[in-house]
C-alpha cells in the first residue's frame, strides 16, 4: 500500500496539532499554542482519534490526561516535529548575518546565567537575527533519552550527568555551601557533623539531577535531611537566607548573589568533585554548518569566562 494512503489524509498540520494536544493536554491550550481556533483543533483531534483508534486525551475529573498510547507516542511526536523544523530551516551554507535561525539549548539556570550570558552578547554582535531558546532541564535529558537529544541543539551540563559522545568544555567551577549570613549554627568552617544535623535545601527531586557533590556526600555516609527542593540554583540563596538551612551552590553563581541576598559562602568540608561545565550535542549535528558556527561561538564565549 502506498505510504500516502496509510496516512489517510494526515499532513504536517495534523502533526503539529498532535504535538500541541499531547503537550498542552487540552484543546483550548493547543489552540492557543498553535494560534488556531478551538473548532479547528477539535476537528483535528477527532481525525487523529480515528487514525490511531485511541482517544489520546481522556477526561478525569476537571482535567484531561493522556492515554497510555498517547504517552507512548509523545516523545516520537516531539522528535518528528523537531525533524520537520530542521529540514525546512536547513541551509547548505549558514550565513549568521542573514539567518533567522533559533537554536534550542537545554540548561539549568546556572548554565544559562554563566555561559548563556556570554553567548547572547556575541549573538547580538555577530548575528542580530539569530536567537537562542534556553529550555529547562527535563526528565528526558536527565534520563539520557537518546531520542530527546535529537530534538535540541545541545545541553549545558557538567560532566558526570550525560552519556553523549560529543562535548565542548566551557569552564570550570567548584561546589561551595551557602547559609544565611546570620545563621548562628554555622561558624567560619563547616564540619561533617554539620552536614548531618543541619536541614538542607536542594535542587531536583530526581536523584539523577542532584549535584555530584550531593551524591558524593551520601557516599561518605551523610544522610542529609531535606526541608525544601527547587529545580533552580538561583533559588538556593533565597531559600536559606531567612532560616537555618544549608545548600550546595556553584561558587561563580554564589559570589554574584551572596552579598545582595544576605547569605554567606562556606567551604565544603570534604574534597568535592570539581565542576566542568560543557556543551553536549548529538552526532547528527556534526555536519550542520549552522551548528558548527554555534559551537565556534560557544568556544569563543567560553574563552571570555574568567
């Protein structure tokens, strides 16, 4: 049977509709995301349901949830949408001065604040119509989902998290601890006993997303007592400044924030693994002239990070 017949009249509009529906999980949200009318998305959903023989979205109380089949195809749909966009935005020779390309980089707020700031400054100077979209770290990235890495241009992440064959080292840093400036329970130096008795604020509920220093601390026999979790390094000083908690932070970020936010920096009382922040990408981007240009710009940006 010809491939076109198997699609039963589906086209790229239905692919984008499916992506919007599985992402937003409502017809209203998908319509707003795609700048289409709700009747248009409702009709697309009905056709997609007939095609797949599955409801895709089912109402549970006051909200909708994805069916098991929809959960199964959701990552494939993301890859397909990314592939379509890359095909039609591809250029045989990349011209940064005339291109309007949007690069997508997955990054924590730490990577965005340090490496991203330098990259944006160079983009403004070299390629005024090129932009970069910084997307938050997701379970797919932390889970080392090979298909996920095809949907983005790269990831800012320290060594020790990812299993990708391509990377460019950007800068080095070290782990420190932050506490409230007036915390009476922490002296000039932290002890291993302090790490056990003090409450902790940490990043990422998923153990794969925790700082390597955190995992190292656990291997040393410390069972930290967590009082708060936030998927943001920038939030750490805000969350410890009014109480007795402690948090790991990167020294570069902590030095910029400590004085203004009323926290102080204390050295970690063990030999914490150093941070080597890198840009990681899937090998499928190797021959992409635009991506090659981006990597060169990142290398230049990294050379200006003190």
